[in-house]
C-alpha cells in the first residue's frame, strides 16, 4: 500500500519554530489529543501527571547528547574544517561527517582548540561518513565536552550557546551517544517526577541514541519507498521485566518520545514481550497501518511536515486527527519542534 507523502504536509507560519526552550521546563504548553476520540484539550505541561492513572507505566529515554560539532583548521593551509562526530568505532577513532568533505583528502590533519586536539582524516565509511583518527593533549572526551559545540537541529537558526549544553538535554540524560536529543523529555522537572510518584505512576528507562537521520525529510512521493535511518538502542533486563509485567497486567504503557516508541516496538517479539538487548540497531519505520504491540500512549513534541516522525504519530492517532491537532496548535500559537511545546496522545 502506497503512502502519498503530500497528505502529511502542513503550513507552519514564520516565527513558530522555537529558537529557545521554555523556562521553567514545565511551563511549556501541552495539547492533549484523546486516542479514543473526544475534544482536544489545551493546557500546560505541569499538569501532565494529572492525565496518568495509578499503575500506569511511563517509559523514558535516558540518552545523553554530546557536543559533537568541532570546528578546526587544516594544519598545512589554515583552511576552516568542520567535523561532526557520529559514532565512536574504536579507541580515538570516530565516524564523522567532514566539511568541506570533497576537498579534504585522506591523511589531511586538522587542529582544534590551540592544538589540544589533532584529527587525521581517513577513508570514507560505508554509510558515507569519514573515519577520523584523533590524538589529544589530555583526555579526548573531556576536551570534546569542554570545547565542542552542541549540534542543534538545522531549523534552530542560530549558533549554539554554552547554555545549550545543559538545556538541549533531559534532566535525566545519562548514557552518552546521541547527536540529537530525545526532545519530548525536555519538559520534565524534578517536580514532575515527584507528582508522578505521588500519583502511583511507575517509571522505566531505556536508551536509544537519536542520530542525524531523525531530521531527514521524506523526499519520495510514496513514503513506503523511504529508506529509514538506523539507530542503536539498549533495554536492560530490569527494564524489560518491568515492561513485561505491565503488559501481563494489562496496564497502560506510555512512551516519552518517538525514540522510546521505536525502541519498545523494535524489541517486542511475536508474543508482544520486550526482549532485553545491548546496543542493537533498528531500522523500524512506523507508519500508518502499523500495529502497535507495546505502547498505549505517547508524549511527544510537534514534528516537521512530511517527516517519519509525523507518520509515526499519525499511525497512532490517525492522520486527520493529528493534522487537526496541529491546526489548533498553530491557531493557539504553540511553539514547534525540538525546543517547542508538547503533545500527549492518550
């Protein structure tokens, strides 16, 4: 069955992309879209715990973004070079995107941060990046954390600032490896978790490291022909047991973010049980007609037109309902995308 990507488009007026996050975090707007039908509700995120019931299970993604964008100069000519780290492949070796890639030959050396870090460019990788070999005057990751730049999404049309190293993270971010944040979790505060605990909501953590592919639009007219990006995820035996117990008891499982959905649905076996795993890859493309095996609800942000994430949300709530919710959000001046407001499908 083909999917006409034009049906998943909408017009976003200028100025509605959030360039900075809400402060405090839980002051974001929250749109509630009931999955069983019913009127859309508009409120504030600090009321989020009120929508959950005792014994609901909330699953969050504890992936941590690192400052993956490095700016340096060629050692021989002084020409500017940008290296965008994607994944560590071995000690002091990373796969990265390099600009200007075509003019930089293997063996080219790039210096960063007053020679605290030297990179030697290697060959192209299978996925289109480059192997980059680092030598450093000190601990490599410490230097990257101190001097690297947070890789803000391209639609946040400004330079990254020091505050983004903290704010472009969830407060529960723990496992380093993401180059894009699981942004649905940005709205949570310590008060949110206190209220959830008081309400009797159980919380479980997993890890999925979002990559650059999450920002790639669907360019094919038939979305079924889109090549889905690969991401790596881990689910501990403890988390798997917690989720499987909830499934067995018939309790609601609410995912925080599309990344969490992707990890849960990828790890589910034919019997609907969650299988623990360590850094497995998933290319799961959740789109309309998908049969959800695990989740019963989703907290997410507002997504780009013609994107895989908009298709995922539409698979859960229906295209027309989702686009109607987006229409109301635009009318009510919601803030869109990574630093924007939240939407609860439950």
